[in-house]
């Protein structure tokens, strides 16, 4: 496993403390965060897979995959959730 450092608001830390420990649902903060990230990734990947079905394949060919990345975002349009992508240019790749 890799170590990842994340800055979170103090209110998140308080909520995490309530869920961790002898009387909590999770044995450690690390396990709670791993579970949360796993659930998030499963949800996001499933949503991205569903959206991909509705995209035009020619749009993907025009997209420079080496220099740009598309990130799925949730929006609310007339009280209805809408799934869209925001495009970001990669300025510097990080090597791990």
C-alpha cells in the first residue's frame, strides 16, 4: 500500500473519531478512509461507464488523452442531478 496525505476539515476528523475505535464501526482511521475511497471509486466508475455509453465516439478521438483529462462532476439542473465532465489540462505529471 502507498501512503497518501490528505488535508480535511476538523469537522471530518470529529466524525471519523466517532466511527473509529472499540465502540466504532471501523478499527482504524485508515480502514474507514480505505472503505470510503473504495465506495467512492466504485460509484464513480459505474457512473462514468454509464455516461460513456451516451457519448459520441468521435468526440473521444478529438480529445488529446496525453495532455488533458476529463473528470466527472455532478450538477443539479431543475432539481434533477445531471452528470457532466469537466476537462482539465495536465500541466505537470507526478511520478510516484
